């Protein structure tokens, strides 16, 4: 995986409330789904690093972003 792929996954986690919520509940499955949906390869080292991300840090970063950059989760 390239640095650009890592950035894409991180970007989805901080700008998309749906993915962030899924990551909070099931980090491994969510990371796999994100990588698959975007056709991104994740090396074992990068996967471990992404799984080590504190969800609170992702939430804080997301809250700091301008709301126009966010994709909000819609209740179904």
C-alpha cells in the first residue's frame, strides 16, 4: 500500500461518520471493507498501525473539520 492509500483510508475515517461508526464497533472488519470498497491494498504493518488508531482521536479530528467536509450518517 502506498502513502496515498493510507491517506485515503484515514480520510474516509475522519470525513465519513458511517465508516467512523463502523470502525468504532468492528475495526478489523471495517478496515477490510474500506480497503475492498476502494480497491486498496493494506500491508500487515499498515493494517496494525491503522487498527491501533484511537477512535477518540478520529472523533476529535472529525469534529475539528468544517462541517462542509463531512459526510454525515443518515438514520435508516
